[in-house]
């Protein structure tokens, strides 16, 4: 019988913040999405520092949150922060298509494609 892994309180809260942030993105409330993604990112960093989650899970969560933050900042037309978070995602996963695309969109909006 396969074991079902229980989520820690931190992991459950991180997932909750991510999902709620995703709902805000879908509804067009990008500022509240940013707030929730940043809260989730703080928890990931805290959990990693305190070894409450394994490093691979923390890195995976960071990658998703960085891409989500990049998208939310794009929607807010805050292209500098969109570039910052897309770049952070690319530092974790250099060939990530979503992160590359979002960074290109931000550079394009700033007329910095070259």
C-alpha cells in the first residue's frame, strides 16, 4: 500500500497562499496575488532555513512563486519587478519557458529587447 505523505503546517500554508494567489490572478486582483505570493515565499525561505522542508521542495516552490510573481508584476505593469522575479526563476531553472517568456515580455514592454 503506497504511503501518503502528510504536509507540514508550513507546506499546507504555502500551498494555501499559492492557491489563493492564483485565484486573485484569475479574478484580475494582481496586487493581492503579489501579497500572497510574497507571504508564501517568506514561508518557503523560513522553512528552508529551519529545515522544516527538504531543499528540493523549497527550490520547486521558489521556482513556481518566482514565475507567479513575474506574471503578477507584468499584469501590474511593474516591469522591473517582473524582470527581477523572472530572472530569479531562471537562476533556478535556466531553460524554463514561462520564465524566459515573461522576462522577454517585460523587456519588450520596457523596449529593451536587445
